């Protein structure tokens, strides 16, 4: 990767980004995987004998697609497209600082960080609590005790076909009876 400036990009998105190459062309866009996308641009630049000299990415946010469109429109209003009128996300001679300032000003509805779900009781017949409640084992445990039904795409209850899958920690299963 280009080593002129160490770039910090999020691994996952969705996010918008801007990259300035050594030939003074700026590329703006959207990516669900910004760091991976930066690597793709770096590899392509090196194949053309240029390198990335500046790069910026937003924090992951929900409205990144909409913001990409706004960022492209901003760049198109302020610089010619390298690929011709009305197409592409590469712009010649636009000030990278202005691009980043505009992109940073866009409203970002941040992606909510994943919060661990609280443990839920998965069985009324025993006190088994799964620390990862939405595991297949936890769901099958609920089916086995009649607390959850599985309905196929035709509307038929197919729970009985799955009911034999009870974890050994279930006291009702150890006693040989189910609710």
C-alpha cells in the first residue's frame, strides 16, 4: 500500500470515502468495506504508475448511499469528471480539503453498534438460560418444549419434526419427560 500517509479506514461500512491520487485526481464513493476498497484503489493506482497520497473515510452510517450521491454532485459542480460529463466518480483538480470538509458536513445517522442481547430463558420446563439466545440450539430447545412453533411456507406446523433436539442440560429431558 502507498506509504506516504498512513490511512485509517474503517473495516466495515457502510461509509463514504474520498481518495486523492498523485496525479491530482480525486475519487469519491461508497463502500460496505472501506478498507478493502482502499486497497483495490491502491492496487489499481500502482498499476498505472501513480499512488494514493491522501484518503478519508466517514464513520459507518445508515444513509451512506444518499450521502455518496450528494458527494458526487458536489464534486461534479466543482470540477470536471475525468471520465466525461455525467459519468464516473473521478474528478480532476478539485481541492481534496474541500471534498473532505463537505463530506464531513453531511448528516450521518451512525450505524448503531452491536449490543449484546440479554440472556433469555429458553425453557419453562427447566432453568436453562443460553448466553447467546438466538442460537439454533436455543431455538430448538424452545420448539422441543412447545414454546415456539416452526411453520413452513405452506402454513403447516412442522414443529414435531424438530422436537427431538433437546440439549442435555434440560432437566426435563434428563428426567425423560417433556412439557
